[in-house]
DNA sequence: AAGATATGCTAACGCCGTTAGATGTCCGAA
DNA sequence: TTCGGACATCTAACGGCGTTAGCATATCTT
C-alpha cells in the first residue's frame, strides 16, 4: 500500500462523499437546495475543495445523473424481458411511470431539466466517433417498436420505428411530467397519474396495433 | 385630466414597459437571462423601481404568464369551434402543439416550470370560494371529452372525462416538452415533433373511439 | 409658500458559483 | 535527517443575483 495509492483512495472516498451529500440535499429539499456551499458544509469542507473533484456544479450534477440513469436503465431492462414486443412495450411503460413517480426529484433532474451545453457537445463528439454505447434506454424502446413493425403487429401506416418510439416516450413522459409539475394546481381535479399513464399507453397501443381491442390491459 | 389621473396613467405605462422589457429579454435569451437588474437596465431605471410595480420577480413572471395564457387560450378556443367532439379534440391538439412549437420559450414558462408556492395558494383560495372562472383551456378539453363520452363515441371503459382529458393533455405535452428540452441531444434521431404529436393524438383517439379506424387523420 | 406625497436613487445585505493566492502538511530524495 | 516539492485545504475576494432600508428630490395640494 504505497502512499500515492492511499491518497488516491482517500480522494475517491471524498468524491463519493460529496456526491452522496449532494444527493441527500437533493432528495430532502429538491434541486434548488443543491448548492456548492451547502454541499461543502455537509461534508465539512470549504467550497473550493469541491472544485478539486468536479470541474463545476454542472459536472457534479451530471455525475449524479449518470448514476441514477444507470439505475433507471437497469429497471427498464428488467421490464424488457418479455418475448411479445407489444407486451414488452406495455411493461416498459409501466416501469417507466413507476420510476418517475417513485423518484420524482430524480426524474426532474434526468428528464425535465435543460441539458448544459457542455454535455451536449461531449455527446455529439461521442456520436461522431461512434463511441456511443447504443444501449440507451431509448434504444430498448425503439427496438421493441421495430420488432412490432417487422412482425406486422402495427397498422401499416405506422412504419417509422424512431417516430413511434418517440410517440410512446412522449406519452409516458407527458403524463408523469405534467403531474410532477402541476399536481398541486387546485384548478384541476387530478386523477392518479399511474392510471392515467397506463390508460394512455393502452389507448395508444390500441390505436397502433392491428386488431383493435387490447390484448392485455395494464391492470396493476 | 387631473394630475393623479395622469400619474396613474404614467404608472401603468411604466408597468407595461417593464413587462415588455422582460418579454424581450425572455424571447431573445431565454428565461435565465430575465433578471431584475437586466430588466431595470432595459427600461433605464434602477432595480428597486421594479418593486413598486411587482411584489417580487415571481409576480412579474406570473403577470407575463397570464398575458400569454390568454393568447394561448384564445388560440385554443378558435380551434374548438367544431361540432363533432372528436374532431374538436383533434383540432385542439393540433393548435396546442403549434403554439408550443412556435413559442417554445413561452411554453416552457407556462407549462414546464414549477409554480411558485404563492400562486398555488392564491388559486386554492379562488377555488375555495368558487371564484374560479371555469373557462380554463383545460375545461375546453374536458368538456369535449365529456361530450364524446355522453354521445357514446368512446369505448365504454373510458368513462371518466377528467382522466381521459388528462390522458390527452399528457399526450401532447409529452411530445412537445420532450422535444423542447431534448431536441439537441444527438444520441437520438429526432423526428419532427409536430408529426410525432399528431401521430400520438391520432393513435390515442383511435384507441379511445368505438369503431377503430380513424375518422379524419390530422393531415397538416 | 409649506407641508404632504410619491418617485427614484444609492448603498447595502445575504445569497450564489467560482477563482487566486497563501498556508500548511506530508512524502520522497539527497 | 533534513530539504524541496507536491498536494490538500483554507481565507478572501470577485461579480452576479433578489431584495430592502433610507435618503433625496420632485411634484402635487392647500
């Protein structure tokens, strides 16, 4: 155990501690409570120390996102273990909604917050050189849609897998994000968002599929 | 023309000028550029002056929202002049999407930004005492849905007008808000959001309506 | 002309993200 | 064993933010 090794270990430990503190603040009081100064307070260091581990606040939040995105992707992947592509889509929708409603703060951070410019540039570079891992959650959905199209499960005029995937993503995202932002608006008699989202997914799949009447409705 | 009258007029003129400056900043550089100090600069006053016209920044933004909400509501109302309730829903969806895509900044402010607590409390009070105008855009949609249900246009298991209205709102909101936030993510081959949204509305209506195959598809 | 009222300003407070520069502390080599 | 450099950490500050207090000044009313 050389000294540089130990130092590196301590470095990583502090980095993890910082991320955890940020996560705690975030979960307890929402994104607006996540402040470089408060994170520093929580780990009992002064603010500049954070900049030895993260280029800036946006990089710190990105690191947080990536951890949660991995979790999210894993949940979706478990849901995608179905042979029938239509049922696969339905189950992915269900798990998507459940993740969003169980972790609304994370969902807001992941999908309802504008990307920092830097991240976009980084990703564009990855895509350019083909390094993109291609195993994104979106790809799971798009592939299921493509399978539906290839095996003739959809009405013939729905033939663009990317577009239909975006249709379905939009469906679940719309219901949960409306709920997360506007649930407290008392002008509207909100229904339980889980049921609402399922109803939309079911209706959309009914509309997409050949032979109308739904195969297996989302029950729970 | 008494002097107090003139002063009041000047007061309102300055108020309008402030709002316009805020709107200009907002349209030119997005919400994060709308700063009390920058607004003050634009109208050639010092920042404290703004507080003689608006309680705080959130009240100023709310005033801006309300103007745009009126515009939005008017656009939707024009679209709702259709006898057939299903076609009415389809047209409202179309105009909703067009508004969102033509004014993405406004859409972000109106529907993709968390409400300040104060506003929620104010609305709750209105609802409590029954002062709510009931002519909200959401009500337009819900009433069209209720008409569909009452006249037996929907499958019998879709019987909750509130829920179905929330399903349809979620559909259009999902597609346009995903696009507005994530269009620049190069990992995804984005399709034109207008067509995507129309496809979702059509599919959902196909799924909701009795007698499957769409009546009149959204063409343009 | 004098007093009241409204208008606008300067200056400041306490937050924020971030950076520069000083200080100390430990490690490896002479 | 002591010296020099690398590293960790701190204090202090900059410029921005929303917001408020207190003062000057201009304008109306009597």
